[in-house]
């Protein structure tokens, strides 16, 4: 609370008073979704805001720079289907951002029962401000592309093997015996014919 009262205020020409957050640390928890994101902001023990913003990285960066000019923004979001693109863009814009494993984020029983985007965003930001979250490793883009290629190849091979096993099971069920010389994992054109 002392930090908040020490923040200077300046009056804008429309009669609004705005707090000057220059040099202050604001924590942001982002609950990432496809179309829009829930962003919870935390400063000096208070939730500054908790609202939805379009799922556009540029809009988020502009929001931080416009609303909290001069502040040190520290963001956190849970790993998931959206990958590390948000983290890379925020870091490139000079905004600290970590990614955490969703299972490692502590939460009260009440938070788990009342699980909403707003609750998740505030939970992330409060735990990050308290130092309770540990970042996961974010690989560089080249390494991530190589990993994705290897994972995709492994998935395709698994899909292919499952499909072959289904065909063999169907043949066996129909009473069609596969000759021993052709019963192997690599299907030749002769075998398929």
C-alpha cells in the first residue's frame, strides 16, 4: 500500500486522474484463449484490473505501454496449445514473461471449484507476485521446430502402425490368412495387391 500512495498522479485534460507507475512493478496473469484473453493486473497487493482483451499480441503490448507507461510489467501464462509465441513477442517488446506448467500453479479449493477465466488470471498474477511460480524452459524457435517435426513423425508412425493392425485384425476376423513371408511391418506393393 505504501508503494501505491507514493506513486505520483497527474491530471489529464479530461479531468481524469491517472497513477504514474514509472519504475513500479506490475504483475500480469494472462488466461490465453483462441479469440480473446483474460488479463489480470496486480500491483502492491491490489488487483488493478481483470478484463478481457482481444487475442492479439500487438493489442496486448499497446495496452501495457499505453495504460502503464514506464512500469515494469511481468507477465505469466500457463503452457498449453498456444505454445511460446506470446512469450517470445512480449520478451522482444521488453516485457518480462514466463510460462508455467498448469499443474504447478497452486490454488485454493474455492478457486478450483469456481474455475473461471477471471479467477485463473488473478490466481496466476497473485502467485507470480508472491514468487510461488516456477517458469518452464522455453526453447528457441529452431529447436522447437525440430522437436515438433520429430513429434509429428512419431505420431504419424504410430497412426500408420495402428491402421495396419486394424487391417490385419479385419483380415484375420474374415478368415483371410496372411502368408508368413508377407507378414511383416513393411507392406510391399505385392502384399497390398
